[in-house]
C-alpha cells in the first residue's frame, strides 16, 4: 500500500515538474522560436546610363508618396536625345518599364508611355525612352518610372529631368572620376591635383573625417591610411548651371590596421565644377568619412572602444545607471554592449555585415534611442526610407522594443508617411517619445500625434506646429508648444509632461507675447516681447524683439535668465550648454543690429559617465575612442551577436490621414545634403549664404542659390508705374505692378479696397510661388530680380517700393508714392532698406 502511494506521488511530481518545465519553456523561448532574421531587400535599383557608366541611383517606393518631394537627383537630357535607364534586377524579372513625364510639382502629366523592348545588360536590363514631345530648354520636369516585378508590387522611382543642347556631362563625369581615382595615388596627386586645391593655413588638417578644397594634399590623399575602395563609386547630380555642375558621390572604403584587422568607412564627396574649354575648374570640394563600428576594436590601455575615423557630433548614447550596459548609434546602426556577458549585439541595421550593396548602404534613414531600461531593454525608432524588411520601399516611423535577454527586436508600431526622409527627419527629431503607458508621440506634417500602441487609437494633440513653435527636452519627456505658431500672436506656452500627461501653461501678461527658444536639460528657455515693441505686425518675418529671456524648470518655477536695458534679443539659439544671442537696439522707429552675446550655463552638463577621447597618429590623424570609467575594464573583445525579429500576426500599422502642413518650410541644401528646415525663408537664406549652400522649398523647388545671382539684371521698361494715392497704399501699388507684369487680372482699386497685408496678397495671387524674404540682405534679395521677378521692399512703416533692375553699382526701383522710377547707388539703397523687409516670388 505504502509503495503504491509513493509511486503515485513520484508520478505526480514528474508530471508536475514536466508541466512546469514545458510552460516555462514556452514563456521564455516563445520569442526566439517565433522570430526570424529581417527579410532581405527585394526591390530593383535604377540608374541613368551615361555612356559607359551608371549615375543617379534611384531607390523604389512601394507606398503612396508626395511626388513633389521626390527629386533627389537631376538627370540631364542633351539635344532632346533618348534617355537610357539601367534596371539592376537582382532576383527579379523585369519585362517592361512605364514612365510619366510630369511638371515639376508632379500634378500634370506631360507625356507617358510603356517600354517593352528591353536590352540585356550585366546584372539587369536597359530601357530606352524616346521622347514624344520636344522638351523645353532649361525647364525642370519630374520623371516617374514604374516597375512591376513578376509577383511583386508596383514600385515607383523618381528623378528631375532638365533639357539643354549641351551640358558637357561627359567632361564633368570624366573629371570627377579622374580626380577621385587620383586621390588614391599620392605621388600622382601631388603632381596633378595641386592646381585644383586651395590650401589655407587656418584650416585644420588633423582629421580625415572632414576634408575640403582648403585642406592639405596629405589630407586629400588619406594620409597614410592606404585605403582600398570596395565596389564602385556612385555619382548623383544635384544641380546644373550654364557652365557649372554640383554632384555628390558615395562609396565604401576598407583599410587594415596594424593588427591586420579590416576597418570599413562610409564616404561621401561633394564637387562643384566649372567647365572650361582648356580645363575644368574645381570651385568646391568636400569629403566626409565615417567609420563603421567594429566591436572587436578595443584598446585596453585606454579602457575604450575604438570608434576610429569619426566625429562625435551625431553619436547617441544611453547607459544603465551602473554603466555596465550601453546602447550606441553609429552610422545608422544600433549596438548594445553588456559588460557582464562581454557581448556586443547589433540590435538594428539595414546594412548586412560588410556586404557592399546599394540597397544596404542607402542612407536615407536614421535611428533614435528613446530610452533604455536598467535591464537592457531598449525602445527605439527607425525613421525614413525602409531599405528592407516588411516595410521595404516605404517611408515612415517604426517603433521597436529590444529584449536583451532574448536578443530579439519586436515592432510595436509602424506609421507610414508620404514625406521623404529629408523632410520627415526635422519633425521626428524634434518630437519623438514613447512612455511607460505605451503611448507614442511624434510630430508629422505639422501635427503632434499620440498613438496608444495597445488600442491603436490615434489622437492629434496639437495642430499647425513647426519645429520652432514646439520644442522638447533632450530625453523627450517634456514638450513645450506655443498656442500660436506666430510669436507676434502668441500669448501662451503649454508645457506637457509626456510621462504623466500633466499640462501646465505659461501665460503672457497683458500687452506681451511669448516665443519658445528650447530646452537646456529639462529647463525651458523662452523669450518675452512687448506687443508695442513689435514693428510691422502683419509681416511674419519681422523682428520679434525680446526684452527678457526666462527659464522655467520642470516644476514650472520661473526665473530671469537674460535682460539688458535698451537691448533686445532678436534671435536665440541653444548650442549644448551655451545660449547664443543675436541682439538689436532701437534707432528711431526701427531696430539696428548690435553686438551678439553668449551665455554659458554653469550647471553640470548631462554626464553619461562615458567620455569621447581623440588620439592622434601620423597614419590616420585623429581617431575617436569611447572611454569607460575605471571600475569597468575593457580588456577583451566582446562576442558579437545579432538580433532576430519577432514574428507577429496582428496589424500594427497605423495610417494617418495625409495632411499638408499649413506652414511653409525651407531647407538649406549643402553638398547634396538637406540641413535643418526653417519656417522663415530669410533665416534659411542667411544660413545658406554663410555655408555656401542653396535653399529649397517644401516641394524641392529652388528658393535661393549661392553664386547664382547675375552681376546685372533688369526689366524696368516692362513694368508700368502705378502711382499710389498715399504712403499707406504703396504696398497695393507695388502688388498691382507685379500683377500687371505677370498678366494676372486684378486692379489697383481692387487691392486698395481689400487692403490686405503683403503676405496675404502674394499668397492670394501667386500661391506657393510667393516668398517672404524678410531677414535676407538686399544683395541676397536681388537673386529674384536676377531670375526675372520684381522685389517689393519696405523703406519704412507702410512705405514700399518695387525693385526692377540692378548692376554692380546702382539699383533701379519704382517709387509708387513719388510716381517715378529712381536710380540710386547700391549703398544708398542698402542704407534706405536697413529693415531688410523684402517680398518676391518664383518666376515661372
């Protein structure tokens, strides 16, 4: 009897323990068993064939896009000849190519067709487009190319097209290939490339990360790195002038270090070249080189990971409180280091190991670490173009969770966008947060959205938002939103705590207006201006004279940060712990610039406990190291691990209704890259002039171009003088002259009766072509006269003139108050227009 009882107990225990093991196995192994590697890239890549090389690499879009934004490259068509398109098929079979030639805005089809006769080429096929219509010289078009691979989805590719009798394209491309190839041959470069370089003593030559036309020959030829180019260099044309070209290249380099370890680098080059009958002239050159992170490169003597030839400007770090867990983003790759297990996990990367392939290296996306938990869990977002995976060929924001115990990533949410990466990134980088309530916050198309990741419910918490009217703290937990995007009308700033949902308000006193500046840590800086001090209140670009800068901490306690008697701050920018102030003072009824100022906050900077350190060598110049504190020993190269992606069967995509932002955006384009966006064209033009770049509008149209203002231009005889009844109506007279010049039906009397602001009139009659240039200099505004468009300028309050021609010494303008055309020296006109209030439009 006792034996039977014991036997039953043993059987019960075995069954119980077996069940425990089974269910425990399911709960701990479920994620890894239901996971897989990210899907490989599947889409073809297109190129334009130019004789024996392929240029203007194009990546496909499978989702709906704003076609006015998709013109990253410019394809020249010479002599109205056919255009050859090379299709790199990969594992696809392509039997036809559809094309549409559209106007530059992408809303009118000029011609379309289907190419069914394809010619075999190495790795793909070539389609030849023979234009049915004669293209208009120097006019830009949008070319949309559509493929539908067997068994695949329709995929669209885009480029701008411009026709001219002769662009000298072959000569330009030959020169770029020659210059690039010669930089790898030190002796030859020293003999032949010196004539193109303009070395300067004030330019630092201690890093290969950034090299330009003013660098030394040693820097140009990679010091003693002895690199090898992996794969081919890709060339993309950015712009073409009458005798100039701007283009960008990218390629991957490798180099062995002293331990025979191979290191890889992503390199971009920018060229601006002027054509000459005898020779080419290099007007500008820049090269940027960034090393991919290799976890095996440790330096035990420095107690550091070697990041190599790299800058620390865009490196994101997150650590646990004991610093034994770390997340770092380098070159669009997210890595996780665990000190205890001595392992480094590649959490996310579209790039696969060291494979050199166009779809791997396409750089129109980025990663943002939202936060890292103490157990190593990382919440992060990938935004921009999706190179591969379940969302391949779309643009959007993907929210992920990394499980450090299971070495898996799980997509929590995907929000597709019709915008390109270049326009999406400014908004995403400004507002992006995920809290413990599983609420996801982000800025897209001028609206701040909140999505509940459990219910997929989406709420708009703020509309008509710009990247200046809404600012967030570095950790993303605090968000400050102006009640009105225009500071001249704004009387309230709402501060959100995105963790708790609590909202607090900063309310202006009667007769005052408020403007966001930004956060230093979790302290909000904002400026206050008296409404009575704001001149030209109808001009959105007018000076906002802040008489005091205040700080508000996370508990809404406020204090005065900056105030000087008789001095006003017209612009304030935060750079780390520094507050840089552009200042003005009153001169009669106007403001004039005075010395700038800078404030350094003496509070302790945010310290992750890790340090970036530079170490110099004659072979490679400065190299960057990530140094750990003394209680953590970096002595052994970590084991390298890769994640698997959790497979799920529920729907995690939330599509937001497409909406055009009500606020115009202007982008500074420099060396083929779009820098930060601006809500004011004048601010963007100032930055472009300083950097030597161009300004693009939301539809990628040129707003302003460095070096493209002719020495003289004019069309004064074509503009009939209209006399204003009084000073107050001078703006209406200027607008009436523009409309007459453009053959737009509207009379001076109609304008007087409406009595709208200059901005309102331009928007009403010229729409998206209108540009408020206020804040730009007179010389910069003359760019528009050079393009054939008159410029309205404000002399003083309510007094406007119309500029119609200029040369190197004089300017001719129509004064509607005096009823006459006046010619004066540029210096006199510049002094008269010191307010820098200008308006114009893009001439078609």
